[in-house]
C-alpha cells in the first residue's frame, strides 16, 4: 500500500514522551518540512543535539496557555508557508489538584487540551485547505471513558480535580474531532483522533486510574508501551493512504474504535463548540 507524500507538518507536544518519537518516526520520510510549536527552545535544541532531524525544521515559540501566543504562532506559520498538509495537536496538560488558570483566565487543562487545539486548528484551516489532502490528528486517550461532564461547569470551577479535568478534556477531544469533521465534510480535510494506549512517559503515573496507581511499577514494566509503540497510530494517521478518506473517527492500534458514553451527544458537542468559541474569541467561518 502506498504512502502519501507529505510536505509540511505542524506539530505540538513533541519535545518529550511519545510525541518526540512521533516526530522522529515521521522524519524517516524524505522531503518533509516540520513546524514545531513549543515553549522551550533550549529544550528542543538539546533534543536535536542528541538526535538531529534529517528534514527541514522551523521552531516556533508558542505557549498553549496563551491565546495571544497561539495567534502569534499561527501568524508566523502563515508567513513561512502558504500551505500545510498535516496538523498534529498532541500537546497535553495534566496539572495538580489545584485549580490553576491560564493568562486568559481559563482552567489550565481545558486551556491546553481543548481551547488551544480549537484555536490553532481554526487559524490554520486556510493553509490546510491548500493541501491536496489535509489531515488533522488530535491525541485523545482511553481515559475519556472516565469523563464526568457537568454541563453547567465544563472547567470544573466548583469542584476541581486534576484527574477528572484530564479525563474530561480527552472526552472533549473526541467531541471536537467529530464536530470538526462534520463542519469540514466535503472540503477534503480529514480529522481523526486516537488513543496511544498506556505509554511509558513522564505523564504515565498521573494518567493511570486511581485504582492502578499502587501498581505503577508493575504497569510500567509489564503493561506500558514504549514511546515508539505509542506513536505508531499517530504516524499511521499522518502517512497512510488507507485513511485518506477516514474522518471523525477514534483510532486505537491503527483501527477505528466505537466510542462509548455520550460522545455522540449533539447538544453537548454544540455546547463545547460554543464554549470554545467564546473562550478563544475565534469563530470558524
């Protein structure tokens, strides 16, 4: 089966964890121009010093906790290129059990895991539309199944819990993927999300369900995937011709999975979309 020839890829969340391996696996192909968004340039440069990339790369400083920073990053990308082929929204946030907010007053988990990809994607859609087959890939998680959504408090301001905020945010990733796929139907741009599984990364201990936490060492040794393995489905969604028309789907191990719970709740999806629009100040055309 042939693989699509990719030219320009925008990625967040690649300076550590399986996102780093995702970047390096994509780099095995030729003629790719990477646009990497991250906060810490020195950390990224140190990573490249240990293992250089073979393709062209642009580092774009971006703090996903800041709406103005996301706009600035999108502006910079638009100055560097007139089209992109793939957008990877991989950056994720899991804070403490303390209710923290971004510089814009948005709960930090909701800001990074939902509002940031909503805004960045919207800003870059004009460039994706110039691609012969634009792709958007959002990183979700099996933890979406543990979401407990309060329609009156999507940011959990009244009863905050860090783990619950993360689980809810991954539920929102599924809803956002499906809603965006519907809005982009017929444009040639596809949108999918995926679960990388239980991956041995710095976030693993936090990401485990509470009942598994006492068995962290055993999970890490016998259950957790390597970052390379965790990145495989993400790479597949970026590259494979077999998913060129697939959109609005949730993948695991390179296969579409049926989602559980209220992930097909249209009223909740519409509420999330409106909330993201209001908080980001950005309206999709």
